[in-house]
């Protein structure tokens, strides 16, 4: 009897199966992803299915049960969604030209070329409102684009190569800023943005999904 109960308990506590989530591509470049892979090594029966896409697409995938949960850069009111604050990230305007560090002005921004990449419009809108709060009509459509690419990694390479400037999450360009390949344009204080984990409100998720979500929250307290 005891052996039988031990086997039942093992089946109940064993974490196995597919866990799917979606997130913006910039999240892949955060320190949390390698930390997740390290924890996953202790649970080899968990299969991860990760989709890199825009915040809007993340929400759609969660609502349509194509992802168990998702990371999003903004919190929108929706009767079916629950949001839990995960962390914050800083958005920075970067250039390959060191002279741009203290050259912030509306004229400079409107006259320089920028790089367009998936999700960049949200970053540009947030940064422009932060840098020029008095200009309510200044947004991503006001900028001139010299290049476009479908990956944030490529956009960083374009900026390093001098093709244009870009607003990018700071953790994605930390190495380039430290090495001097890129330079951050000074603003009146940092622009911080909340990152949320979104799930279906009140949904009873399998233990494997709850475990992976808890892993992420544990990372922010380590």
C-alpha cells in the first residue's frame, strides 16, 4: 500500500509536458531567459514552446489559447486577462556617433535617420513623449527611416554600423554601450517601462505552467 501511495504521489508531483509562452523579441536578450534554461535542466520532462512576437500578438495568442501565458510591455484593460508585474526595463536612444550624447533637441531627432524593426514604434512613441512632453503630436510616424529589418539583433547591428539611430531596451545594448560601439543620447531622466506576465483570469493552469511562471518571479527576487 505504501509503495502504491508513493507512486501516486510521484505522479502528482512530477512536472512534465508542454509549456508555451509568447514574448517580445527583446525579452530573449534579457538575463531571465538563460536563467530559465538553467532551471529547466532540473526538469527535463518540461518541453518549452516559445514564440517571439509583438505585445499585441502575445495578447491574441493568450486569449486564443495558443500560449499558456505571455510577457507584454503594456497593460490593457480586458475582462479575461490578468496582469502581474514582472520587472522594469529602460528604453534608450542610441547612436554610433559619440557627439550625439548631449545633442538632444527636437531638430536633431527630426533630422536624423532611424531604424525600423518589429515593436520599435511602441518604443519610439514612448521615448518621444518622455523626451518632448510638450509635443503631443510627435510620434513614430514623425521620424525618418533609413533602414528596416525584421529582428532587433539586426537593428542593433545597423545602428552600430552608422545607418541610423534607434530606441532600444537598454539591456539589449548594454554590451555595445560598455564597449563604446554605441552611445546613449542623454534625456531628462531614465525612461522606465513595466513588463507584465499576462494569463487568463481565473484559469486553472496545469502545475507545469504554474511552476514555470513561478520560476520567472523567483528570478526577480534572487
